[in-house]
């Protein structure tokens, strides 16, 4: 999931500073626009001070905007010439459009960009890969968070296969002390993000399946997608009573209050659960069917930082971005925000045990990203929003898995040539 931010623009002016020896000009003030208004203390108390230890002459301000207002706000500021120097970038099309409009600077020549793989950079590149316009910061990983005390009380083990997963949920339901799975469909996006995109990669084989949708060799009416919807339809057997009216914060509360055994998760939930849950919890990846050779996880490129093409402080901004390519920032960010994982190649030691569990899945499973994000949500109807609605309807039982696949395909065929 993920929501992010914006701020106030204007770069400061260079001021002369007098020292005993030579006279030096101090750098201008850098303003960072972001939608992550929940991160402001981390930037102000940890990240910016760490940067200033090496570059004390560059003042940096983190000025977020509420997530729901960010896109409109940053677009208006860029158009009006009042945007900050550094623009926090959402993955794929929203940021690509900013680059096409001339609002972001290509960063391919930035020192340290080779610390990021092609997959890490792909969310902030042109379709042909010829230009990278934002510095990758972090991804989020999907899986399941579970109440360790509940598992112990009911007598279920952490599932290794999808068969074991549903057997465990059945046992938890039968025992009756806990809601098997805390999620609702009122907000719709969780049904797709923590449901469809969580369990789906094991059906469509990760990146191979995602790319096949893009080139048109795979369709949503194919078995892997119908099977994903079919599995998702079974979730209604394990959700709380009245789940159709349960929102995302409601589901979080059910879990942190100890009333549910399993929570379909994005790794970004770790920090909240650390603060609110008074029981031990762990995590496991989306279980693949028994006998599967490979497991797949949604390791979704989530957040990056770009350079405003009209920044008056481009030189200082590039110094900040170059610092962000290093191991110090990778480790600082990953540990300050458990559940947001550095996209750099640096070997980062993560101290939070649950975040460490999530990131360990990269070693045993193949990573992919949400299949609606690259290219396939550029038209109308928007595939991402379609999957929100269809996933919620499948769980609610108001549409069949086969019809959901047909509806997703029909929507894509309305505007996307490879599916026509």
C-alpha cells in the first residue's frame, strides 16, 4: 500500500558566510516533497541529521502533504514553479508522467546509481529503459502476519503449503477463540493488494506471468488468474462477521487487540503492530501449493526520490541523492521504517525481527511486483481500480471467479491493444 507526500517549494538562496580563513558560500536549502507525512520525525530526527554530519552546510527540510492530496498538490506546485527541490516518487505511471512533462531530471549519470539493479530501477524508468528519473528508495513485501500466542493456543503450526494454510484456518475457526483472518472489503483496495496480489504470484509465476499480461500472451481469463480469484473467494469463510463493512483501520485494530489469528499484510503494517500489539507476532510468505518448485512473493517497488528539473539547488540536491545511494542511508532507512526495505544492492542488517523475516523471503522465493502497476493502468477503466472492485466482489460472493477474470480482461481490452 502505500501513501506519500508533498510540501512547500522554494529553494533558499546562497548566503555568504564569513569564517576566519576563506570566505565560502553556503549551500541553498533543499526542500523535500513527500506523501509520507507519518515519516516526518524519522527524516527530521535521523535521516537529515545523518546527512548533515557529512554535509553540514546543506540545510534540508522535509515538508510532507497528506497522502490523498499529494499527487494533485505536487502537480500544482510543479506547474506553478513552487515545488521543492526533491520530489518523492510513486512507482511507474504517475512519476513517468512527471518526467514526460519535463518536471523530473534524468539521473542515469548520478554517482551511485549502479548500486541499484535494473528491477529496482524499473518502476522509475521510461518504458524503453533509456532514462531513470527517480532514485529507488524502498519496496514493501506482502505476506501474512500471525499472532504467535493464538497459534500456540489453538495448536497450529506456521503453514509451509497452501493446503496447510487453509487447514490451519479451518482449525482456528473450529476452535472458536479467534477470528481466523482479519480483513474486510469495505475499502476494496485491501482485497486486491493484500489478497489478489499477495496470493496471486504463486499462481501466475511472478514476473513471467506479469510480463505475459503486458505483451498480451496471457489473459485474465486464463487459469492462473481465475484460480487466484477462486482461492480468494474462499477467504469469506475466515473473515470476521460483517466483514463487508470492515475498513482497513478496523482490520488493523482487530489484529492488534488480539482478536484475530492471521492478518493478510503489507510489511508497512509492522511499525503499527509493534506500537499497538501486546503479544508476540511473526510472519510467513504466501504459501504455495504442495510440490511447487518455486515460491513467489510480491516485493513491490514503492518509493523513490526525484530531482525537480527546475530546482535552483540542483547541485546540492545531487549531493543529497548521491548520499542516499550509499549503505549508510540504506541501513538507516530500513531500520527506521521496519517493513520498508532498501532497494539497493548493499547488504543491510535489519534489526526488527519481523521485518527481517519478511526480507529473508527474497533468498528463497522469486520476487515480483503488483501486475497492475506497470503500463496496464494507463487507460480507462484503470486496471488497478478494477482489481480492487473485482477482488472485493469475489470475496463478497457477488461475482464468480470466472466472471471476475472475464471482467478484468474486458476492461483491459477496451483500451490496451495487446489484449484486443
